[in-house]
């Protein structure tokens, strides 16, 4: 994985995004959403779901499950839960 690119746009930076950034802090950046054709994959994060694959944005399409998404899901699922 070269780097993770978060949208340079209005978005809610949530818990899942923060947890992913723990593993990739040096490899993250932001870019305008217009740079979509340059990306090898796209995903959305959400606390209840984790990481959800995005298969298309406008005319740009990706495979159903790029290796990048599988790797991020594994990292996310391997994070130990906190005891309450």
C-alpha cells in the first residue's frame, strides 16, 4: 500500500478513520475528490460496519474487493476491543 488518501472536503472524521490512521499515519494525505480517477480503490468508514467497499464513483469503477480493502479490513478487525 502506497498511501491512504482521505477526501479534502467536508466529511466527518470518525472513530474508524482514527483507528485506521494509527496504522498508516505516515502514509495518509488528503486530496480533492476530483482526483478519483487516480485511485486504485475507494472505501467508506463507519463505526458499526467498519470498512465498506465503494465500487464506483461517477465513471470510475474498481473491482469488488481490491487487496487494499481486504488488508484494511484485516487490520481493523484485529484491533483489540476495549473492556468496559
